[in-house]
């Protein structure tokens, strides 16, 4: 197992600590409760990003052969071979620029302190997504929340690729009309 594959699990926590340190040494007053609310909002933003990216970016089939190859490397190859470890986790060359873009927008609109809280929340949501996505593809889970997430994601992979885009949460599938009720599990007696 290559540890480099799991770079996000140390990179984004380190960046979060760095941002919190910079924030704590800045002249901007920071209230702990407000920061926690911003982080929670960032997690909610992540769930929407997860849904929108999965539905509209990763399932897009461009006309250009070069763009098709990029999309293949980003996600479509994952659908062809869902247990291939190198195609399960998001590569930093995609997640870092997207993080920088969102951080810049947040900073420009709401200021540095809010950008820090929102970005940390997005990273928490993203790392939870990475953990769940990796676990549901690489291990057998027989009960609990992870099993529910696995069943929903496998429905997307193997039954209907136009439904159930949320991996960690069905919230946006419910809101935006792409939710599908899973068939009842059969039990052996």
C-alpha cells in the first residue's frame, strides 16, 4: 500500500493548523462560537460540492479527446473499475487548486476569518468523504451508517448512474430530485 495515496489525510489537517495559527496571530478578532459555526457551514457547503462535482463534473463527457482523457482519469475510470485503489481517492492536483479557488472567493466575499472557518469545514467534509469512499470500496461493511452509505453508492455504480450522487449524505439527492429508494435488503433464514 502506498502511503502517498493518502496524502490528503495529513496535508489538509496541516493546512488547517497553519490557517488557524495565522488567524490567531492576525489582528482580526475571532470568536470561538463563530468559528465553529463557520466550520459547520463549511461542512454543509462540502456536501453540496460533493453532489455538484459528482453529478455535473465527474459524469460529464466532453467532446474533446484530451478533455475526455482528463475526465476518464478523474472519475470515469473509477466507475469502470471501482475497486482500483488509485482511482478511489481524489488527487491533490485537483483538490488543492479547487481549495485555493474557494478559499480566495470566501476571503474576497467574507474576509479572512470566515474564509478560514469555511475552508476548514470543507476540508473536514472532504476528508470524511475520502474516508467513506475508500472504506465502502475497499472493505466489506455489514451494518451501520457505513453500510447504508455503501448501499447508496453501489446503487449509483451498479444500478443507476443518474441517481444517488451523494456519497456521504443523500441530502442533495433528496433536494434536487436524484434520490432513489434502495431496494429492501433480503435476509437469509
